[in-house]
C-alpha cells in the first residue's frame, strides 16, 4: 500500500544538502595571507592533529633546547655559547612553527639583545642590507604584475608554447630550465622574484582546469596543491643550481673565488669556473626534476583541453592595457639594469675597474627600488593623476618574508662577528682529525651546507671558506679543492626559508608548507653534497685548476 502523503524527506534533504562553496582560485592564490594559522587552512583531521602536535611541541622544545645548551659546561666564550643557544631555539621555532616563522626570527633577535650578545644597534644593522631592498623592490614589481594582469598574460603565453601546456611535468621543468639559465647571469633573488608572478598566474590556470574537470573538489584549497609546491620549489631550487654556473651568478661565488685567490694565488677565470661547474649544475638539475616531481607528484599529469582553454582566455584578454604596458616598462628597465653588470663582467672581466664601478653603482637593491618607483610615476590616467600602482596595493607585499630574511642576515653576521662559526669549524676539524684532501673536502661541503641552512648562502661562503683554507694548509694539502667545494656547497641550502632569499620567496608564496620544504630540501642537501664531493675533484683535474 502506498501513501498519498508527499515525501517530505526528499525536498528537505535537498534543501539541507548544500552545494559546496566554489573556491575563487584567483583570490586564494593571489590575495592570500602568507603565514596562515590552523584556522585559516583546510586540513584533514589527520593533518590537523599532526600540525597541532608539531606546533605544541615547539612551544616547550624551543626554550628547553636554548636553556639546556646555555648552561652546558662547554669550552667556548660566553658570547658564542649564548648565540648558539638562541640560534638552536630559533631553528626549533622555524621547524615547528608555534608562531609564524618571521616572528620566530624576531624572538631570536630580541633574545640576543636581552642576553647581551651584542647591542641593539649592532644586532639590527643588517636590516639595512641591500638584499632587503631587493626584496622590497622586486615584490612591489611583482604586485604590479599581478594587479595589472601582466603575470596572467605571461602565463598564457608560456602555456601556448608547443607541447609545454599539455603536461604539468613539462610546465614545471620548463620553468626550472628558464630559472636556471637566467640565474646564471642575474641575481637568484631577482630571477625568482620576477618569475613568481608568472608561475602563480600559470598555477591559477591549471587549478581552474582541475576544478572544471572535477579533479579537485569545488571548495578545494589551491594553496595545498602539490603541483603548486613543485612549481614554486622548482623556481627556488633551480635558481640556486643555475646561480652556481658562473662566477657572477651568486654572491657566494665571488666571495669564495676572492678568498681562494688571496690565499693560493690561483686565479679562476670566468670560463674555467663555468667549465668546472657545468657538469655539476646539469646533473643537479636532472636530480631536481626527478626527485622534486616524485616527492611532490602533481595531482594531474596531462592537461587535456588546455590548448582550447588558453586560446579562449588569450582572446578574452584582448590588447594590453596601459597598466600592463607601464608594468612591462618598469619590469624591463629593472631587468636590464640587473643584467648590465654581468655584461660588463663578460666583456671587461670581474677584476676590471669598469665592472667594479658599474656593479657598485647599479647595486641590485637600488635598481629594484628604482624600478619599483617607476610604477608610481608612469600614469594610467593623467587627468586623474592615477599612477600604475597605488601605495595601498604596494603595501600588500610580503613583509613577513622580508622580516624573515632580515633575521637570517642578522644571525649570519653574528656567526662571523662573534667567532662562533670559526669555533665550530676548527673544533670539528680537530675532533675529526682531518688530514687528507678528500676528508677535508667532504667536511667543507657538510659545514657549508649546515651553515647555509641556518643563515644564508652568502654568509655561509663568507664564514666557511676562510675556515677551510687554513685547515687545508695545516694538513699540507692544496686548499683550492676544499675551498671551492665549500663555495659551491654554500649555494646548496635547500631545507629552510632562511637558507637563501629564493627559498624565503618560495615559502612566502604560501604554497610550500615548512614540512614539505624540509622534506624536499633534505633530499637535495644530501644529493648535492655527494655530487660536489664526487665530481668537483674530477672537473678540477679536467679543467686544469690547481
């Protein structure tokens, strides 16, 4: 017997079963906050339990580690032991994130001053570093590229290249290759800063395609896509590898080369450096492509229908707007001025007065802020006195990453100034009893990577190379190989945001959780160390150095 009553459950259930809110991909990727609390993230119950446990652990482990180390009966100066205790606690804060990573660095800086390691003015002086202004200028230009739509236009242009847009693997590898080539001649920081907006625009396109085709849920979190983490990490790590290719590719290269020349009298030419580094860079890039995609396997490999989608979107974009043209001018001027010192180095050599003058005048940070200033001078509507970028837009840049790297520079400077780095190096060398060139080379590589992880690649080269040279001389071996190995390894800090400026930028994108960066970075630290130890002696012999 059937009932004549209407089925109340059906309509009620239909009303109660709400459709999931569709994620606004552009807003999520291009307008998110960098350092998000647990409440701002979409986590599975298992992920939330892990994150809560990790952060809670950091709250008690960081002060415990610092206090215990501070009171250990060690044979070292009080100032050095205090700095080491604070730095260990900060590293725990960075890895466990009980507070946002920039705040962890600021806590460390405050502790250094309170403990009397150095006065406040000395501790905070590194915030005036040129690198900080490179961040500020590059981030403002990147903000203009996103706001004007220029980054989106670039992304569609790259996706329209034959074969590239059909696979997420090809997109990621293509970005890595472009980054490597550019960073060999342009600052690693500048390369990643100028490519990141295009990468974010491209990721937005891929995320929308996955959303349209049901690969992800309609209310998914674009900041937790593995393809996004792989793409951004490829930018950061590819820049580190490419920057090693030439002497002018990264500051540690010039620092290490100068120390080697002063101590050994061996002058490494531009061509000799490139010939020595090329096989190591090539092998490391292959490793990056394979391991990075294995550890961060994209949710989708083939991008079916992307050609039609890209063609449609490019047609809708139409002609470039005045804001896009102005942003392109500011971008072009900045990149050109960044390249000029490299061109002078190729023509006149890095030892010439012309190169010294040009590189000093066209300082990377000064060029970045001058290029960014153009965005406030080039008008989009002269009658209304409307410039390309408003300060309200510029103020949205990633100040957290700027603070984070500033604290990293502070710790790197203090490691050298207090003599802590030298104490660590000489003590470890004496304890290990290093006597042959291979053992000293391996020690140099490990020490440079470890120092780079906790400070910066530039600080690592400036601190470690002067330590390694006398150790090698005391052992009666040619110091060129261990010192050059330390110089190369200084650029291979992949694990933490403070290791290199490009790591900080990648982390600041919000696409790379600290746990994912640590997991990927440890792999490349180990593989990179092995490649340098194995292949550098071979290439030194082939090129005829020493």
